[in-house]
């Protein structure tokens, strides 16, 4: 474990970043708070309803009934604010107003908390009526999320990030590709190979529009549809270098056995040349990746047991880091394709402009929210159903599912 001064020198090179590492015991939640001039331990008694609080907040963050069910909306704001006061309120006070970037090191059930969605106040969103609808809607634009002020990223451990930045303080230049995109098809592929009910949903091809848009003038490689197999991915990963590899694929996060968390490719359950179409975390440890950022945009289609809550996604980030990819952006739940495509597009635009990864993702999310707000303010005549869809689009389910892990400095993305 690096010392505090090593952490400040390697990670906290500017005063705008703070680290909060959480530990959970049977009775307390402890936060180690590190900033420039700050090193404190905050310990708070774990509430009796701790597990219900975490589960209730995360469930309500993805429950689209928030627009019509007051009790679910109350769970989001009340559980969320309780978590904010327990986990962040005192650490943020210690870090001070100059800090606007947070590095979170989660352990235990804190792994399950999407920190940037926590409300910073108890101000509840208001319900209102629209003529033509027989139920009320909820206005999410009033919630003061953590993301409104802070760019949040996660790391599996301080030591991994400190060593990475010490050994390679600057991103490598001269990558072969700026962008590599994988978008497998799942026609006829069954999840588990048993029944039709287990057949994997088709995912939209995200990578082709990105290649034709944001990365129009950059060197790129696209592997789509049935060609996007595990074997093809391994070949590309071993033989090519890139600034970004974007994988729009189903995944399974296994909290009980984190090394078996996996990404699913087009040859899932079919296999080719000894492959099974499943890239497991354990296999990542045998790779030597030369890419700066992996974006897994449709990662979580399900999780395993909760013996080690959240360890599935943490282990996937750790696996990519061990394999040589120091940064990862991952979906926490099954993402809405249309909304996520806009967030990802704006995220890449900000990366091309030179923003760090965490700040680029934050700006993309805020741009998404502001875009919906502007549509609600314009003079275009809309039906009650269209208005409902716009207000629903402000729900954090649509924009809050992508989170960054690892090192966050800007990528060299010159065409």
C-alpha cells in the first residue's frame, strides 16, 4: 500500500481531486478521506436498515414506476439522501469546495451504490398533472444529484492506480487505432443453451454510427454481427493497439464467483477453435492488452449471488487493468439503447475534445439531461404521451448507468 504522500504525488496532482475509500464492518462504515492537505478517517454506525437502504435505493434508481408511484419515488429520495449523509456528507466537507472530482474505492455493499446518483438534499421531486393523463408524473430535474457537482470514478484499489501512474505517468502515443468497435449479434444464441425463454436479446449496433460520426476522421476497426466472436476479439486484442475498444455485448456479472464474470460474444454456446464465446475475467489475466480505455456499454444482464456484493463489476475492471487496460467504462444495468447511444456519443465527443474520462462522462450525462429540459421548454406542440416520454427520459435509469473505473486522464485521440 503506497503512503499518503505517494498517493498525493501520483494520484492527487491537483487540488480538485479527492479519494474516499470505504470499509464496512458488522457495525460501522468507515471512510478514509485523502486530499491535498487532508487525511482523515470518518466512522459512522451502520444503520439497522443498511441493507434495505442500499437495496431500496439501487432498485428505485432503475424502477421506471418512479414516474407514477409516489412510494417508489420516496424510496429513491429518502434512501438516497440517507446514503449521502452516511457516506459522503462529512468526507465532502473535509475535502472542501475546491474538490470537484471524486475517486471512490468501494468495499462490501458500497459496491452496489451508484454514488453520483445520490441526492445531496432531501428536496423531493414534485408530482404534477398533465391534461389527458389519468395519473401524475414526476419531475426529476429538481433533484440535486452528486453528479451535478462532482465527476465520480471508481478504482478497485489505491495501490493499483498509484503503481499504474508511477510506472506510466503519460498515456502511450501512436496507437494503431483510435477506436476499435465490437458489436456481436445473438441470432439463435441462447443464454445457457436450454430454452427459447433464455434466448439473448439482440443489441443495436452502436459502433458503426460512432465510426461514421465522432470518429469519422480517426483510424478505426469495426467487427460486427456474427464476425464478432471471442476468437476474433482475442486475435484483435493480441495483435492491435488502440486508444479505445468499445464492446457492445451482453455480459454476466457474478458476485459470488467474480472471476467467472464474463462478456458474451457472437459464438456464445457454439464455440470455435476451442472457444465458448465467453470472455471470463480469469481469461483476461492471461492477456496483454495494449489499449487505454475499454467501454462495455451493455454489460450487466444479470448477476450471481451476493456473497460479495458488487465484486463482479469490480473484478471485471481489475481484470482489464491487470491485462494492461487501465481505464474502463461499464454499464451497471441493462441500458436503454436509444438514451445510452446519446450519452456515449456525447462522451466520445468530449474525449476527442481532450477532457479526462470522468469529466467527459459527467458532461455527457449533464448534456443529456439539459437536452431533455430544453425539449420540454420549447414551443413544439406535443401530445400528453409525448410529454410523458420526455419526463420519463429524465429518470436516472436512462442516463446514469455508465460509470468509469481506473485512471481518468485524457486520451491521445488526434486523427
